[in-house]
C-alpha cells in the first residue's frame, strides 16, 4: 500500500470516528455546544481568578453558582412581569392590528383612496394569491407546526439534556487548554501554525464581539423597557426587553421593536404616545451608535456595513436564526481566511503571467 493511500485511509478513519461520535451524541450535542460556548465566554475570568491563587475547580463552581443565582434573581424579579406583559401583548395583538388597519383605511379614505383593509378582505386576498406561495415554503411551515406539537419523549430528553449543561461546562472549562491543544493536534505539522493563526483571529473577533454584543443587548433591553414604560406605552416593558435582546442581531432589535411599539401606539392613537415612542427609539439608538457599541464592541470585526448586511442575509438563509446570531463573527473569520487565500492565489505563476 502506497504512503499516500495509507494517509488517506487514516484521515478517513479519523473523520468517520468523529462523525460517529457527533451522530451518537444526538440531542446531547446541543447542551455540549452550549457548555463549550459558556466555557469560552468565562475562561478569561477563570484565568484571572486562577492567577490570584484560587483552584480552578472552586472557580468553576463559583462562576456557575453565580450564573444560577443571577438567573434565579431574574426569574423572580423580572420574568413574572415580562411574561405577563408578553401574554397580554400576544392576546391583544390581533385587536391591535385590526385597529391599526381600520385607522389606515380611514386615513387613506381622507386622501381619496378607497382601500378595504378589513380582516375578511385580507383573508380573501391571501386565498386568491395562495398559489404564489411556493410548495417548499408550505412544506417547511407544516413541518415546523408538526414539530411543535409532537414528540413528548423528545421534550423529556430536552429537559434531561438541560441538566447536562452544568456537567459538561465543568469538565470542558476544567480541561479547556487540553481540549484546544487536542484540536490543534489533529492538523498536519505544516498546517498547524496557520491554523493557530486562524484560531487567534477567531479568538480576537469572538472575544470582543460576542461578549460586547451580549452586554450591548442587555443595556439596550433595560433602556428600551424603561423608556417605553415611562411614556406609558401598553406592554412597553415586554416590547422593550424583546427589542433589546433581539439587538444581538444587528438592525433586528430596532426594526421589530419600533414597528411593534408604533403599532401599539397607533392602536391607542395618542399623539404624545407616538412622539414618545419616536423619541425613546431615537435617543437609545443615538446612545448605542455613539457611546454603548463603540465602548463595548468597537470595531472588533472589521466589517463594513455592506459586508455586515450580506453576512446576516447569508447566515439567515443557510441556518435561520442561529445563522444570523453567528453571522458577523463567522464572516470576520472567513474574511481573514479569504485574504490569506487571495494572497496565495496572487502569488501563483499563472496569475502573474
């Protein structure tokens, strides 16, 4: 057997073993990935506390206890009011939409435009144009609905898997450096240095961007919910928190939050309320653009506005919501790889001719 064929079999064997492990983990893969994500986020804190003489085991237990305590505090103090507001908003939303459509119909009538925006007319329009909806889209919707209402055993496994997160987190963060070195050891010696460079780029981007974005989203959630509650917007607390947390995806928080708040404001139609909504979103956006994001995130990813939008579109099309969440840091890493490949390509003989 030739050396190249032997090498190919060895590489194929490793890939098959890793694929078998990933497949065998099944639903436990998700909590393992969450544990890796948490370990990555909190590892710098672990190193700082270790440097002060604390044992890693005690540090990990302390960090996880602090996370559980903060989550419990949020669940007791914030979650009940948020869920109450959210439930009221969901129940009231059909009525809000109907009211807004009726007002739009009246305003269009004043402009001499006779447009029927009633619920029955909209339903009739959708029925008449339903054939325009692609079969694949309908199939996805039906599969999604079916998935929500099926699988009691999967739900139970999901609950059990949730309790795997702290266990995985403890072992992953305890052996973090060892796992990183094991990952690097899989690459050939000549590619290892380049892979290490890419990992440093990834670490620099993820380190600044993800932690920064989480803090930005938390601050925006507080500012939006406080501002919308202060101006007396119904469901302002829930709309504000949702707007803030969705801000992890660039542009999404402002767009969805402002549209929802404006719909609620138009349904009640108080001019002061609408002006207040515009002021709250304008002020918070100004603070985010000029102070919050530059201070906490800065330009860690090095992507232009156009590249950011393209990354979000590609991420959303390929992997849905998860794709949009990771699109920006992944695009920044891909950019570094692409620039390297471009440099190699431009050094090839046929390019220089």
